[in-house]
C-alpha cells in the first residue's frame, strides 16, 4: 500500500500541477486576452481523451496475460506516455501544441489511473476499503499540494516545472511496478474481448448507475470550484500574488483533506456504512462553495479551503469503498472502474464550457461557486438512491 500510495502521488502531482498552475500560466503567455478560452480548450480536449482512454485501457488491462502481470505493464506504459506529453508541453508556444501535449498526458495518466485504481478491489478486503480509499484520497491531495510547491518553489519556469512532473510520475510508477507483485492472468482464463461491454446497462445495474451519476456531480461541482481558482484569486480577490495565495489555500485544503479522509474512512469501515458519510461530506463541500459565492474575498477563501478539504477527503475515502462495492463483475474490475473514472474526466470537458457561460451570465465568480454548490447537493441526492450499500 505504501508503493501504491507513492505511485498515486506521482500520478496526481503530474495532473494537478499543470492544471492548477502551469497550464493557466502558459495559456496567459499564449494569449493574455483570451487566456480563459485557451485554458478551456486545452483542458476540455484533454478531458475527452481521458474519458475515452480510461475505460479502454481498463478493458485491456482486465484481459492482459503478460508475464509481467495484468496491471503493471499498463501502469508503467501510462506513466511513460504521460511523461512524453509533459515534455511536449515544456516546449509548447501555441495553443495547438498545448492541446497535443495535454492529450498525451491525459491518455497516459488515465491509463495509469485505470490500472492503479483496480488494485484496490484486486487486493483489499471490503471491510478495509474506506481506509485505503482515504489513503488514495490523501495521495490526490498531496499531489495537488506538492505539485504547487514543486512548480512554484522548488523549480522555476514552465519547462522545468513540466519536466519535474514527468520525472516524478515515472519514478513513482517504476517503483510500484518493480517492488510489488502483480498476478499473471492465465491465458485460458482470459475473458473474451467484447467492445460492447464498455456499456454498463443502468437497467441491469441500477446501483452502479446511481453511483456513477453521484460521482459525476461531485466532480462537476469540484471542477466548477477549482479549475479557475488561480484566475479567481487574481481577477476577483485581487490577491497581490495569486500563485502564492493558491499555495496557501492548497496547504490548508491538504491538511484538512488528510484529516477528513483518515477519520471518515476509519469510522466508515468500523460501522460498515457508506452513504451517511457521503451525504455529510457533500454537505460540507456545498457549504464551502456557498461561502465563496456569498463572500468572494481572501478571508472567505481561507475559511472555505479547509472546509472543502474535509468534505472532499471524507467523500473520497468512502466513495472509493462504495464504488468498488457496486461493480457488476469481478472479471471486469478495471474496465468498470474505468467507466466510473469517466465521471472524473467528463466534468473536465463540460465544466470549462459551462464556466464561460456562468461567468458571463450568472454573476461572475459568485454564480460559479453557487452552481458548484448546487451540483454537489445533487450528488448527495443521487447517492441516496443506491440500495445495495448501506
């Protein structure tokens, strides 16, 4: 689990350092006036690639019979492809090259995500999955925080920032692959490859469908609240140093997320219940968004960041356990988790498009955070419809 944690840490660092800091800065260098449009184009197209790559590579992983294991080859290949995309971004001076580089990053790292996520149901008993989910959530948080530290404090410049992310994601994946075992799938036990299995019928598996929709809405609300945070600090809050302000918020968010993940995960495993904890976590996230909607100030941001962290940490700890408990079939774990991970990626496509409309028509950043709160509360309503998990 230590090496799984470190591999996830490298993965999320390589995703969030560009999204939070490097891509917005690069978009502004490419087009200072239309920076939001450039950033939205790059992240939106990349997210389309992500939502395709995740279930496809998961489907392939479930059927891989390599002597190196079923998951490890995809973990390492995904890290290398993602690193190649980061190297492309380090030299990009146009929006087109940025799109190309970010598409490579999303394809590779979402393939890596599909294989790493499947390790939880592969290896962890149900009664311990919320604790492990909390560990995975903390790796995502630390990836966000350490990513901001790496590209704003430890290294300077866009190129060196991208290359540092590339080195770290490959190092984490390589250590996990070399040190941990991976079960080889016997050739005679390999399921038939049927592309129609990428579709999971909501009628036959309603709990899977409700969980997918809830996960989608949580991530949509989170995307509304975080994708344009650097611009919010600069354009709305008028912070004298938006990058430094973002780092402070990420540190507060990170500490609170770790606390929420470990505490909620432990309680959920002890009681065997999942849904009540998801409902409370979603409520905390919605309150954090409403604080910023009502008071878009630096002081309010300092209050909202740890509240959002506690909520999101608690959600991730319990959600990963809940999601693995509604998977339709053990033989298709990576594929089905890849379909669930589409609920992570699809909001990255939709949110930039809707954000442009919200900022222009619904009161600017106040409206954006209000919409974030509504999406999060919708997730709470959807998860309450899951019947097979308490």
